C-alpha cells in the first residue's frame, strides 16, 4: 500500500506544521459413548490431483494492482491430505496425533517464503491461517495440520480400516517486484528456481509432543509412537510439483499488469508539506484551511486500463466528524494540535473523499481524471489531481483549535475494472 504523509506543525505564530474441508480421521458409523484413540500404520500423502477429499479451488483475484510490492493479487486453496490404516487401539494414554508439515525445498540457499514464478515480479506463498511456509533446513517443517486419530466404532471394526485425514492450504500470488505491463499467465517457477519443490511430511506423535499448527516441526525418519506390543511406523515424505499448485484444474492465473505507480510513492512514500497555518485561520467549527494541491499518477499503462484509487486512514478518522476527516498522529497527546483534522478532495471540489477507517479498510474507489470509456492508450499515463486541507472539528472538552503538531498519513491502493 502506498502512502502520503502529511507532516507540518500548527502554531499560534504560523510555525509550519494481512477452506476448505478439514479431513479428520474419524470413522462413520454407530456412535459410541466413549471414542477411542488409535495408532496408524503406513501413512501415505496424496498429490493434489489425487486427493480423495476436497481438491483445488479456482484462482480468485483480489482486485489489487501489480504495481505495489507485497500486494496479494490472487489466491486459491488446495487439499493436503493423507491416508493411514488403523493398527492398534491406544491404551497408554499417549493419545496419538496425526501431523502434516510443509516446507520449500531444493531452492537456492537464500530462499524464503516467497518463491519467484515464471512471470518476473510475481511470486507464490503457501499459508495455513497466519502461518507461512518457508525454506527450512534438514528435517524442519512448518506444522500445517494436527489432529487426534479417534473412532467410535468397536475395535474389531476399526483395525485395518483405512481413513483419510488432512487440511487445506492457501496459495497466494504476490507482487515481489516490477511486473511488465501486459497479460501474463503464471504456469511455473522462475527458471533459476526450477529445482524448487513444495515438500510435505506426515507422521504421528503422542499428543504431549505434537506441535500446534504453525509451530516448528522436526521430522526424523524414525518418528512415530510405539504402542505396547510392537512398533508402528507411520511416516511419509512427498514432493509436489509447483506447476501443479499453479495450474491444477483450470490452468494458472492470468494476470494483467496494468500501470506503474509514480516512483515518488515508493519506499517510505511521499511527504506533502502543508505550508503555514495559524489558529486564527479556523474561527468556527467546520472551517477549512487553504487547499494544498498534490496528485497521484500512474504510467506505462496497458492499453484499455481503467485505474481507480481508494484511500485508508493510517491513524483512523476523527470520531463523530462529518465526512472522512483524517485523525492526526498521536491525537490527544501532549504537543499535538487539538480539534483539527485533514480532509482530501478532488482538485477544485469541496466534498471530502470517502476514506477507509481501520486496518486494511478502503473507502470509495475514485476514477482517475479524464479516463476515456475505452480506457487509456498503451504506455500512456493517468493522473488524479487532489487537494488536502486542514479542518476544524471540535470534540468534547475545550472547543476551538489549539496549537501543536499536525501530522497525519493516508495510504492508497490502485484498483482496475
């Protein structure tokens, strides 16, 4: 998300102002009063295309643009499932749990959680909830699934019975660099990462030593609890072709890289000086100060692109104020201006733009200026002219503007029809 910081100070003498089916190994049958815990033998992971339950969902585009690093522009889910055979009822109280872990393997030593695709500037990431799969060393995996293996069926009906279990993982397509304008299909990995695979492991452990989802999992080859009377080896590793993760059931996501955002908004963002203001400039509640013009532009657009822009208030909106009034940074603290906020308008207009309040929220999406019905021409640029103004917004307590720091920040995202 790009940012515009609005910096200066206000003083009495003009000083500048972030699925799916859960496949639990539980037998279907007549319910019993007391479920039993079981060990499994010969666990077997399924490739995504062979998963007996769940499967793959289509790619869904988020509507975010390709011009901002870290934007998640498309997502899908895949079923990560396994099968095991019940071998023995647990009578030790160890309560065996099934685990599935994942990691990136075979990539360069500097590999992390984002793996570059065949489209320069786009990478993929695997997640389970808030936990992110990354490259690990040796036998280190991220735990993606954990569940006790239980059944309400009588023991004689359970032993040698096969059961499926598992979870879903989310695949995100993420902007990791500059994406050339045009239409691109993501079908595989960057050629320099062709040996990279997604690797999963499945095994069982006593509940007391089973990590939670998202926790670190060490998976030695001899893992698996041993019940009385004999050993149980329930363990398998499996490598997954990344192309399958991208193209299974419908092909890879087709992404249109539309425009590039003005370079001044990259990095820490653009700072807009608000010039000199005085307390006396705001004699009445609702008064606004002089307009300070600025603009947001995009360039190197693909033919037919129709950019729109939406804003988010970094520090929230002034509670109870009419319209979207940006809250000042550290509002209410000593040394910060009181009863003052900032509004944004289109150039030459007085109505405040609608701005999202709260983390990740965006307000109304606004068209750029003078966009033809057919969209912009190839390699053209588009711009939206804007203005920022201070606005007096009396709150409870002492009325009237009081001097102090008057800093705020607004973030924006670019969307395309």
